[in-house]
C-alpha cells in the first residue's frame, strides 16, 4: 500500500497533524486517510493494521472491538470487514474536531 500518494501528504504527516490520542481516534484517522487520500472504496482489518505500522503506532489491543465501537456507538464507520467506509459523521469528526487543517477540498 502506498501511504505517500502523489499530491497528498504522507500518512505519517497527516496522522501527526491530527494528533489522535485514543485507539478509536487513531483508527478513524487512518481509515479517513485511506478513503480520502488514497481513494479506497472499502477497507478491512489488514489495511488498518498496515496503516498503523506505517505511522509506527502499536495496534489497538482489540482492533475488531475498536472498529465495532466506531461503528455502533460513534457511527463513524459503516460496512462489513473488507468493505468498511467512513461515514459523514466520521468525516466531520476528523475534518473539524481534530487538530490541524480540514480534509480534502
């Protein structure tokens, strides 16, 4: 996976700018990046694991539970494994409620 797409900030820079603290916040940031900067139409646990490696962060102890929480309690994610997508609520959270500039224009 190319976490340095042409014309976009590298994932490491985007992640540092957003400065997510919790497992859920870190997960939604990498999912947002893959959907919007890498134009992925769906992602799975393997994609998320690879993104965490790229930003040199430890994987959440229970990634499946973290994604379930983002899906059921926060409504930031929709879909099933291998076809997860960030919802409008998730996009708004990353673009407006986290550090740094907004998302894609």
